[in-house]
C-alpha cells in the first residue's frame, strides 16, 4: 500500500490454491493489485486466510510468465513467438493431420483443476464433440479419483457429505491420511478451534503431523501405522465396533442394505481383521486400535476427514469404501457434526470431476455408455458421441509409447513434475507428434511441447470454482488478461479452428448450458451466486439454495451399501536393497508443483525439498542433518538434503514435491489403485545414502530444461 497507494475499488473473488475455497476482497488501484483481504462474508473461510491465499499472488505479474503464443517444429528447437492466429491454426492443423493419419482416438486432452468449472467443461466438450472421442482426464486421476469411485459405490454420489461449518457440532474428529495444517490451513484452524472447545481427536498417519500435538491441542490417539496399511487399520476399527456391538442398529436397519451389512459384518469379524492380527501388519498396538474404535463409535457426533494419504495407494478406493462403512455402521451420516469428508487438494479438483473430465463419465458422473445421457448432449452439441470410455492419463502415455496416441492438449497441468515415474511420462511425451501446453509458465511438461498457449490467472477471468464441500463460488475478473484471453476463450478458438462452432460470449452462458444439462447444477446461475454468495450442489428445484448436508433422509443411491474391503498388501516391497518406505506430501507455504508459489516471496519459507529421516536410520547410514543424500528406488534416483527428525518413524522417510530441481517423482513407481489408476505415491521402497552431488538424471534434466526454454523473441505478425 505504501508503494502503490490507497486502493480505488475492490472485487470479491475466490482463491485459486487449495480446496478450501476462501473468498478474498481484491483491492485495486487501476489495474494494479494493492492487496488481498480475506472476505468476512466468505462461507468457507469466514474472513480467515493462509499465507498462500493472502500473499502468494505475485506470480500473475512475474517476469517469467509467458504472454505470447509460441511454436516450434521439434522439441530440440528454440521457441518462436507467433500471433494467436498462427498458434491456434497450428493446433488445429496438427490435430487434424494426426487424426487423419492415425485415427480419431490418436489425440486427447487433460483438463485443469486450477481452471474454472466453465473452462473445464469446455475442454471435455472439445474432446468429446470436436476430437470425437472420450480421451479426457484430469489431475484427480492422481489424487481423489478413488474418492469418486468409493463414495459413489457406497453412498451414491462422488463427493463429501458435509459443509465445513458442520465441524462446530462434532465431538470426535478422525483425521486419516491428511495434514490439514499444511495443506488446508484455514479449515485446520476451524478444526483446532473445535478441539480447543473439547472435541476429541484421532489421527491415523505414518508421520507425527502438527495436529498430533501442538499448542492447546493434542490427539487422544495417534495410530502411527506403516505406509500402505490403511485398509488393515480401518478393518480393525470395524472389527472392534462390530464385535463389541457398538453399531447404530436403528440407522443400519432403516438406511442401509441389510444383506450387504450382514456380509460386511461377517467379513470384519474374521480373525485377520482383529486388532491383534492387524498390529503385526500395521505396527499399531492392538490396545490403541481398540481404544480409537471405541471413541469413534461412542464419543458422540463423529466425523472423518481424509486426504491423499488415503487415496494415493494401490488400495485407495478400498480405503475410501472402508471409511464409508465405518460411518454407516455407527450412524455418522446425514446430520451436522458427522460425515465423510475428503479434503481436496486443488482449488477446483471437485469441479473438474463434476464437469465430466473423466474418460468414462459425462458431467454429473453419468457414464458415457448411458444412451439417454448421450442423447441429451448430442441434441445440444449437434454431434454423435462415442459410447466407449476413453483413455486415462496413464493409458495415454502407454499408448504414446506403443505408437497409437500422437497428440495431446494439456490445460494447466504439469504431468512431468506431478505424475509418477517422471522418466516414463517424459518418454511418452517425446513419442508424441504434437504436445500442446496451455499454462502460465514454461513448466516441466512444456519442455516436451511443440505449441505453447499462454494461459490466464484466476485474477484475469470470470467463472466458478467448486471446493471440497461442494460449494460453488464465483471467480471474478479483477484485471484484463495479460496474455490477451481467458482460458475458456482459447479452448473456444481451438474448437472453431477445427470446424466446430463454439460461440459463447461470457462464462455465464457456459454455466447456463451446464445447468441445463447437469441435474446437480440445475438451479445454479451467476445471478443466484451473486445474490446469495455461494451454494453447495445439488442445487435444483428441490434444493434451490443448495445442500449443505448430504444424505439427510436417505442415501442418493437409496440404501447405503456396505462393501467388503479385504486388505491386500501392496506389491511395492521393502527388502535388502530398498529397506525404507518413502511417503510424500505438501508443506504450508507451497502449493502442488510450486509453479505459482515458487514465483512469490513464499519461497523464502521453503527454498528446496528436503528428506525427513528418523535419527536411527540417519545414524545407521552416517547421515548428518543438512547433508546431501541420494534417494534411490527401483524407478530412479535423485538427491536432496536430509532433515533428521522424529516426526517420521524408523523405516519411513518423507519428502515434498514442490521443486523441479529434485523431481521427487522420478523415484515414485507406476503401482496404482486397482479401480482408478490413482498412483501409489505414498508407498515407495527406497534406499538413502550419502551423496556428493546431483544424480546423472538431475544433471541431464537441468541441461535439457535450459536448452528447451530458449525463446527467439520475434515480433508476432
């Protein structure tokens, strides 16, 4: 404010970082931002904010931001700046050429969970109506796709059950596989306030996260399980609840499928699911398992909050189902203070799923094989839709290496840095003939692109985001797009260049189409959102102001569905060569792959990714705090500094993935969830040893990255 002066006007918009969906008042002086102030009327944040939302918006004007379209013939060539007309024409001609040569299914697209609902909707529409296939996927593939599958199978809908304010009525909070103080700090503050008021806390996590013990709060129980044993631990909790008759019999009888419940109860009572048996597998003492189960079942209103530590496993979907089973068995569904609540990692990952980004589902999670649903879109879009599911992101990469997938349009996603086994991803991109990246910066994926389309920030666009509680919030443009166009306009230009008429003039028109075709969004409009602030879907004729609590009278699917959740150990095993287990996560000051936050002053709090290692494991290897170490797995190796700490248990190491210099995912494997292909980031067998410097991969990648980012600054015609 001292440098710029007093603001002249302000605009209320929604943060573009995590899935909490905080509202901010952006105070402006002309086209220049003076500051962002948390909005007191925001229904997700109530005037609170974290260090990312409040301060880390400077990337919008960072010197490294790309503002002009660029093309190149080969990925070894320098970039050449061109006009928008030339860039869009090149995208269209290349995609048409590839389809003519290799077939309709040879191209696809990846939607962005950082972009708006309207922009995501248009990308999947581009793929289905213009490309003529269902080869569309999104970053939820690598984070919360098991949530969608597991909750739909048990409850009938692919989202969390509560609003954030529900926690004010919670007596027992169970946090599993989530680190809210780092990944969802505003909601974590809300949670800690409830804990200070007397609610009890159970934490299930391999690390001693801050919630286990910090000023004024302490978990009643910390079940510090071995990575990869979530399902076993959840089954043990269920075993205690069933064997000690702690079930809410009235709820089960009235609201659930009794036959399914009886089969599930018989399953969890088996000896391999007893706390004593599970202790041998998970490392969690049987008495702690029993005590935690009793507290969850008898402590009053109990709510489960979970994150990627549940979903990013080979049994991610199974664990989500096991969580749903626990909630149903104890009657902790359908009222304030209870529920099953996935903490979504990105600002619009819920929305990207809602909008039909998955290759097997149209918007509102309706399968592409359903003739009635296809007919609805065919009439509006004027095309015939493919009834067969398309390729997931891992399938696209595999098909590229096999020679059948040749082109991809990636909007706001950095799969080289964020997806597992980076070398495999790189090889797949190198095998393609046309990689189109639409983003703010030349990210790691852009190193292998042929066309770069500069994207717009959340400050430069209109639209909506949907947060982790299903809340649809308005995003409002506070400045003109520095690149010239909002992201939805760029997608529309590609469609037109390929011969398909898209003629929207404002994102509100896209939302009108979404509301017309999507039952859960039937009552949503910009007029409603501007009038009431925000709503939670389903928002329709029955619920004109939205639905804060799901499944109040009945489950969306009718009767709650208990499912058998047998524990199957991961195929990723420790052994003499790789005796430690690596798990990964985030840190408070940084976001996802760091492309935005690393270009703000927040980088002073986390200048590099480090490896947390227990003192016992460090001493055994001659490692001191701050030493460079080599982290090696069956997939690859990297180097980074060690941080010796007792936050991790012996035998477990932990790191983040915010910095491309480390490229953490060169180490992670291609093992994935059995139902959704969500990668098993949380369990990688590794060895850690002292190191003198970067690995061969790090050095060669750094050299390639520098070469790939050369730009010939030629004035666009």
